């Protein structure tokens, strides 16, 4: 069941690939996606403080299908709180305690997620 829900979530995110970092936060999505409330995001990854359907740390294969934010370390676009500050509350994200403005376990500033083609931060 868990894999089915993850697969459905992945397909929904892949369909929403038109929304990116360069789109202003107050601009409605052009692809018809619907904003969900925190009750609607499905399974939650307690280990990484994010919805399971975006947790590329538990499910690295999602990085192949999810839209990633190249400006902020290729974390899932749907978790990029620097581009989309509203998702912190929308998805009950656990934020970086150092104040870098990214979800704690996806913070490239703290070296939690290594930036491709670069050495992890010490």
C-alpha cells in the first residue's frame, strides 16, 4: 500500500512539473495543480520531517521523477522553502535549526544533502 501511495504521489508531482523556482510565489500555477492543506499531504516521513511523497532521502528513486530545485541544492521543489515559503506550514516541515531557511534534513548549507558535483560541507 505504501508503494502504491508513493507511486500515485509521484505521478501527481510529475504532472505538476511546470511549477518552478522562477515562478513568483503569488502566481497561480499554470498547470492546474491544487494547493493542499496539511491534512491532505498523505504519509509523513517522521525521520526526515517531510511528506513521504517528497522524501528523496528515504526514496532516492523519487529524484528521477520529482521536479528538483537546482538553485537550492536539487532538493524536491515541493520542499524548497526558499522558493515557496508557504510549504513550511502547508506540509508541517521541520526546519533547519541553524536558520538557513530550508527543511532540516534537506539543508545543503548544513551539508545534510550534498550538492551534486561538490564535496559535502564539513
